[in-house]
């Protein structure tokens, strides 16, 4: 399961995606590659939407079909996007690679100066039962499951910029999600880098909030530290043990 967070903050007039970059092998649960999971959508050179995917689908699979749309407006894109999603699933089925797949859409209506959010899936594995398969449903928020022990995080209204500031607080959210064992493999699957995408009247902006010491060919371990930091901590413990001048 990827980190696939959609947050619309109406007061800030911005929509956000918070994603990771790790691609996990469905059979091995090991990291296969790292890549951006966000697909930008432009109309007349201006960003109107950004799409993030999760489940048995890669951004390149859906992006190939999105590129053929050439929308005339945001409304045109939203009307035609479900069909592109469905065609992508048909393509994956032909390759015997289909499964539960979903996408979240951060959008900005420049004419109305309005931030919007939408979700879509081919089944109910990832979204509530009130969403029909292939329905593009308007939502202000979709949050990937995170560590259930983080009760303080569960009380936050992510759509309120007074309670949650994406750049400063996004790292805490995705770190908690990284520590949750996803249902897809039964082990950890969020890694690589935490990427925040912001869509507002100024266009599309992305920022890497942090990176993790994950490696291709290995399973993700939330407790693994970067080599340099790990050695620094180890040397500090040795130093403190033997340096009597510090006592």
C-alpha cells in the first residue's frame, strides 16, 4: 500500500497530495524501484490537477492514458478521467496484472479560485462503501491508514490549516503511515521519500519532506537508520561509555 493522501484546505485555497516513492513487489514485498507517484495535468500550460495512485497500478500505466485526453478544461478532464481509469484497468487485465487499484485527484478551479479533491477506485478495497466502483467522488480528504497507537494524530482535522500545516506536519503523518503494516503484503510498504505536492492558484509545486534509508531489493524497515546517523549514534554511545571526563 502506497502513501496516497489527499487533503483539501479550503481556507488556504489549496489541495495537497502526500505520497511516497517506493514501488513494492507484490510477491516478494521487497523494494523494486523508486519513482514519483504523482501525475500532473495541464490545460493550456497551467496545472489544473495532480493524480496519485495506489494499489496494483503504476503512475506510468495511468499516465499513458491521461496523456491522450488533452482536456480543454478542468471540467473536461474530470468528466473523462473515469473512462481513462477504466481503460487502464482493462490494459492491466490484458497483461494479467490487474487487482485493487485507486487514485486520488487534487484539483484547482482557477475560474472560481477553488481547491477540490476527488477519489476513484475499481472496488471498495481502499475507499468507503459509499463509493461505487469507477465513480469519481468529490472528497475533501483521504488519509492512508497509519499507526493506530498515534492517538494525537487521529484527533487532527487535516483540512484545517490551523491544526495541520502540510510542510511542517506532513513528515509526522507519513512517518506514522510508514510504521503501519499494510493489508496488501502484511509488512511495511511506504518508503523512499516523502513528497508533498501542492496545487493552488499559482500552479503546481512539489517538495521532498524527507528521505528514508530504503534500498532496492530489500524490505522496508521503519527502524532502519541512515548509515551515517547510525554510526554517529554508535560512536556517541562508545564515547559516553569510556570518556570518564564527562562524568
